[in-house]
């Protein structure tokens, strides 16, 4: 597998079954936008907290290092990245999702929906 740059969707490869085997999980280095429902499913907030105020939720999760920002106009939260690259839920060594059963909706639909639908930043990752 070649190295790939997730920031350049024009270089991505068309998704094929089995492609994730041995991949470095470049898709888990893309900015991850999640909803309040995703955060509840992940278990980082409660339904009650979400019902009271999403701004308060954003403040709490930002302090805890779970999100990097909140977009009040869309109600979406951006999950924090380790070292400015990996999703914080990605295991650095195994390159596997540590919250797979509870992963956000956008992770479930990728690459059907994403920066380049049907294509992946597959490969061994940057040096
Ligand atoms: S939640 Fe899991 S599947 Fe989604 S980007 Fe993070 S590590 Fe990848």
C-alpha cells in the first residue's frame, strides 16, 4: 500500500471491500464533526446535559479535552485530535477505533459520505 495524504482527497483511492485491512486509518485523522446524539452514545455527556444547554456541554467537553470546538449555528462539535492529527478515540499503536460500537454517525457512513464520497485515504500513512 502506498503512503497517502488525507488532506488531498484527489489522491484517495476508490473504496473496495477489504481495503481497511492493514490500513493506517487515515480516515480517523480527518476533522470529526459530531452531534449531541453522538456524544450521548459515546457516553461523554448525558441526555439531561444535552437538554439543558449545548453551549455548557461544549464548555465542559472543551475543558476535558474531548472537543476542540463547537459550532452553535449547526449544533455540531469537532472532536479533539491527538498531536493535531489522530482522533482521540483512535488507538495510536493498533490504529483501531477504541469506541467502535459507540462510534459517531459520520464514522459509520464513511466513505459513502465524506470529503470524497466512495474514496478513502488508504495506505500506510505519513512517515
Ligand atoms: S471515533 Fe473511531 S472511527 Fe471515528 S474517527 Fe475516531 S477512531 Fe475513527
